[in-house]
C-alpha cells in the first residue's frame, strides 16, 4: 500500500506542477495567446482577416479597411502578389491594448500557421500597417527568417512604410557624407531597433537608406531572387552583393 500511496502523491504533485507551469505560461504569454484566440473573442470580424474592437464607429471601420487595402497595394508593388494573409487586430481602449499588445502602436506575433498583427491608436495609419505587413510577407516567403539580418528586415519594412523618406539626409549626417562607413553587422539585433531612443531611430534611417539604395538597383526581381537563393541555401552577404553586381551590368 505504501508504494501505491507514494506513487499517487508523486502523480498529484506532478499534476500540480504541470498546472502551475501552464498558468504561469498563460500569464507570461497572455497577449500573443489572446491574439491567437481572436476568433473566440469579443472583437468584431469585419473581413476574414481583419478584427476590430467592438462598438467602434463605422467610419473607423471604413478607414481601417482603406489602410489595409493601401498597405496591400504597397506590398504588391515590392513583392508582387502577396503570399501572407496575417490577421490584423485593431484595438483602441486600454483594456484591449493591455490584452493584445505591449504598446499602442503596432506589433506582430509570428507563428508557423499564421501571423497576428496588433495595431493600436498610435499605429492607426497606412505606414505602420504597411510596415507590419512587410515583416509578415518576408517571413512567409523565407523558409528560415534568420537567413536575413535584422537590419535588412527592418530596412525593407521602413522603405515600404514611408515614414523614413528623409533617410538620405540622416545617412549623410551620420556617415559624414559617406566618408565613415556603417558596420551593418552591428545592426543585426532586434535590441538596436527598440523604439524610444535616438540610436534606434537612426538605425531605422540607416537601414532604410541601404535597403532603398539596393532595391533601386535590383528591383522586385532582385528581391525575389535574393529570397529564392536564400531558400536554396545561399548566404545573405554573398547573394546581396552578387545580385547588385549582376543588376549593374
């Protein structure tokens, strides 16, 4: 009887431990979990891929859908027909922002089966939505998102979103008109793009300038070729330079 009681006690302790882990995990990852479960939430589904906070005016809904349509057009201009169809979740009230996001601008949760973009009132515009759509599109096309450095990912999104149009002036200022080269290896980290610092802002401008320069030379076909080569085992640095070289012939 004693071994049986001991096994029962161990089983109960294990179940308690497992439940504790689940509760802690749900608490830590409550925001992305809420996004994943948006189909079962109080949010209104206005299109198959767009959700919005309930009780918002119809004018907000129309404006949101216009931003989405314009953002999709921007993606198509750079990539061609899009591959990604992320869920877009728009929320305004703090109680909903706290449930779905870390900030009131925008962020994306990436999963193998779907990407979930959450937009707050500060990101309620075509630029931010285009930025997040770009991240989702690039990740859906790449077999391994780590094949591209962070600066390229952010630079491409910044180029498409349009908020960094004066990137050349910032580039010239920081690089002393190109005399001081930028070591982009130092920008291969999400930390250096965290919002809220001048350094992070400058890194977006620098990355935007470099990707814009490169894309102006290689165009849509060059970008798609880069993605294809990376998906077939190519090295980013080698292919990035080679595609530019071939496009300049």
